[in-house]
């Protein structure tokens, strides 16, 4: 019965005042007049049946009957939001079933383990305050109301995020939020949180909610991942004049920036990069030549924080330059398995002229700048992976309650409950470890973090990706064929399983 169904995703837009009995609905069972019942509401599908994406007869055969169970075998509740205003003609007057309650999308989920512990009724935490609780709810609602629909369309089209969308996010302060606390937050207000009070746990929440925007990792990466890993070196090591210009442009969303380290010759082996930067005779410019590959956001970025060789071999000859898109720098899109919207690029630099003022840090001291950036990048990846795993677990709970097989809900199958239990255990363990390390980022001096947290963060990143493999495998088995189908009920699961290897490769490839 509907009382066993899960809490649905979206609120229905409107409700007709008309009421009908089941006997009245049963009379409308012909091609000339076809009515069906779904979730206690009556829908006139007479004309719609010919346009039904699944075929006319599959829906027409239920004319005059209650098609709720069949509908939920094939669709998410959100499908009703699309068609309800146009097709709903009233409600049952003698409805004896329990109506599916439709939670507002953007609210805190009540599905078991769908949220971190602090967001469950009665739970406490040493890490979070009411400020964090309110921020998550406000941020989730803002993302839903302001950018989710556009992101969903990007996931379908594979197009790059528009500069208008980039500006909307930037001007709301969310790019600044994704960089966490620091001088750049002074005077800002992030959805009600003063910049000076915005801490690393607020930042963690920002990354976690980013992973829930639309379920498509390429779109999520297209929205500022290059900035999150590329702008910190400018903030930390750039000259004041450069920072004043570039940081504001990027945080406001007017310009886009990326990190260009990997090459066809050297990915995780940063010490062996081959791109060169040679000073001009007057000492005012570097002339940069070389190749970069797999550069996230590179196809549409304005700035490239680029690792180049200014000295001898090894780590002692590497420098970091801020290179503006200019003559001699070309980018080409690289098709990847998770989608096009991330703008993954192959970057060709041929005699690109770069002012010496664009040097980040000291000449031949770039390797240290790159390594200092890795902790935050890897922690970011962990947060995204952790949140995605939790969202996948939530989807599995919903599907197991909604799907009926062998005459009973899927959740009644012991093997399915065992898979859910295993997923929950790993997701909860991952998040507890993540919160523990986040606390260290919150309290430990920054210069100390570089030496003490590099190893633990790298280990946690490896654990996070291993959890994602198991969660993905179990989720696909729970969803069956839908879990490998890009559209429909299992699209979120399909997108996740197609992108899980990215967490293990980006930010330094894992080899275990």
C-alpha cells in the first residue's frame, strides 16, 4: 500500500477542489474518457495518453482504476510535479489509503542515515552549532531554488556552465565559502553567516551540499572546482597587486581560474614536469612553453595557475606562475567518462609571455607551493565523495521502500537489508573520520597542518574512494538495470558509478 512508500521528493504544486468517488472514476475507462487515480488524486489522461513517453497502451490500460502502485514502480514522485497542474482534475472523496507525503525538496531529509548525525532529531555533536544547522538548511534551499534546474539541464546537454551562472554563485558568496575561512571572507555575508564567523565546518557543509546539487559530478566540477584548487596559491603566495585583481574577479564570478599541474609526461609525479619558463633578457617576463593535460575547467578558464620548470631537474627547479589566457595559449576539450560540463582540457602553451610579477612564491620554490595546496584539495575531494556516498545510500533506501518484487517491497529481502547495512556502516565511519580531521584543520595552526595532516588526509582519501567503490557496487545491484541507465529512476546511481574513479585519481593518483 501507499503507506509503505517512502517520503517523496517534491511538493505537489496545486490541488483541485473537485472530489470524485472510485465508482465515478471507474466509469471513465474508454479511449474517449480515460481517468486514473494516483496517490488519491484523479488525473484525466484522455489526450495525454497519446503523448505518454512510455507508449499509449501502457497507460490507457489503467483507465478507470487506481494506478498508484504501477506508477511508483516506474517513476519518481517528482514526475507528478511536472504533470499534476495540467492533468489533475480532483481528489478522491472516499480515499481510504494513506496519502504519500511530499516533503519540500531542499529540506533536511528524514530518510534513515541520509544526513550526518547532528542533523538527526535528538543528536548532538562537539563540532557543530545551531549556526551550522541553519546554514545547511539555507544553503540547500538556495541551491535548489536558484541553480538546480539549470544544473540538471547542463547534465543533459553536456554544455559548459554559463558565465551568468558563475556570477550568480560568486555574488552570493559561495565561491568564497568554498575556500573556507581566511582574509578573503572579511566583510562578506554568506547566506546569513558573517564572513568573520565562517569556519571550516561551514566550508565542509558547503562542499557536502555541492555534491547534492544535481548528482552529476561533471556539472559540479564545472562550477568552481578549478577555483577551489587554483585560487588558494594566489591567495597564499601571490603578490598584493595580483591578489587584489584576480581574487576579486574570480570570487565574484566574473573570471574563472584553474590549476594546471598535470602533463602528458607527469601527473602525480609533479617533480618531473617538462613545461618550461625562461626569463627574457630584460628580466621582465617569462616565456612559457609546454603541455598540460586533464586540467579541470581549463577549456573555459581565464587564468591558469601553472607549474613550470625554471631551474634544473627535480623538485628544486619548479616554479608556479599565474598565466592569463593570451596569445600562444590554446585549450582543447578532452572527452572524459563523467561528462563534458567540467571543461576538462588539454592546454598547449607556445611562447606565452608572462610578467615576472605573476610568479607565485619564489622562483624554483613552486613545488612547496603545490604541496601546500594538496591538503585542502584532497580534503575537498573527501568531502564530496563522502556526501555523494551518503546521497547514494539515501537513494537506495528510497528505492528499496518503493520497489516491489516477488509480491513485497524490496526492503523485505534480507540480502538488500544487508547491503544497506554495509553501506551505512562505511558511510558513517567515513564521515566520522572526516569530521575528526576537519576539527584538526579548524584548530591546528596552518603551518603545522602541512607537516602533520598530509599523511592522515591522504589515508582518508584512499579510504573514501574504497568506500565509494563498495557503495557504488551495492547500489547498482539494488537498482538492477536502472543502475546502469542514464535516465529514469536510477540515473543518480548511474552517474555515481560512472565517476567514482575520479576521486582516486584527482588530487594525486592512488596506486594501492
